[in-house]
C-alpha cells in the first residue's frame, strides 16, 4: 500500500514562510517515520515551493496523484477564497479548486476554512482541516508554534481519525494558552487560532482510508 502526500509550502515570505520551511521538514520526517513503522506502506511525498509551482502548473503536478485518495498540506498565506505563496494565488475558489478531488487538505494558513473550503468539499475533496479566521504565527520561527501546527498530522499519521486529530490540535492550543511560560501576546494568538480551527467534510477518515494500491 502507498500513502500519496503533497506539501505546498511558501519558503520565501517573512515569518510565516520561514515557519513553513520548518513545518515542511518536520512533516517529511513524520511521513517517513510512518513509512518506517508500517513495513507495508510506501510513502510517496512531493514538495512544491514557490519556485517550483504556480497556479498554471499545479494542475499537472496534482494530476499524478488526485485520481486516488491523497494527503495535501498547504503552508502559506490565505484569504477567504484563495491560498497564496510568495504573493501569487496558487489555489482559488473559482479556478483550480477541482484538482483537490479525493484529498484530505490540512492547511496552516489564514481564512481558508470559509468559502474556499466549502468549494473544495463540494468538488469532492474528502476533508478540510484549517482555519476560518487567522492562523497566527506570533514570533515567526518558533518551536511552540511548530509543535502545535504539526500536532494534527502527528495524531492523524499515528492512526487517529481526522476529528480526533483535530481535537488534539485544539488541545495543543489550549495547553499553550494556559502555559504561563509563554507571554500574554503568544497566548492570546493561540487562543484565537484555537477558536478558528475548522473541520469540514468527513471527520471519520483515518490514515488507512488514504492508503492506495
């Protein structure tokens, strides 16, 4: 069996872009670890940064995997109707939403959990996990933020359902909110993130549901 995974990450923009590089690297380690712990699973992971992908060629790249179930992660900037990297709209609610059919989309980007998420789900994306408001990154490259943002993937790749992994993500934010070692600014940002986490689509999916022959 095989897990198809695609990571779309901004590695240029200040603060959030730098964080996304760390998230991207951490995610690869998680995917590789999952592959090692399951001898019958081969992990196929493609990473697309701003200099290798744009809205025009993303359809071609995803056509290699989107005819079957796959995991797709976005790390960059967002608004209600689009996901952007390096100032370019890479995914929009009007142009290329259809290329995410069969995907479980997990994103650490602002505002994508509204219109864009709804359009993805209506066009046969399996599940969307992200934020219907801001996804704050208080101090740019920050281990606490990285650990929180990756907690969903750690739980999901570990075998939990999407909804349970979302619960773990919210718990990670809550732990940070009540962590007195963090300053009030960080804690308030993480509270806002926690409140903005959204799940749309099938919350019962597990990693086993994404494995393909």
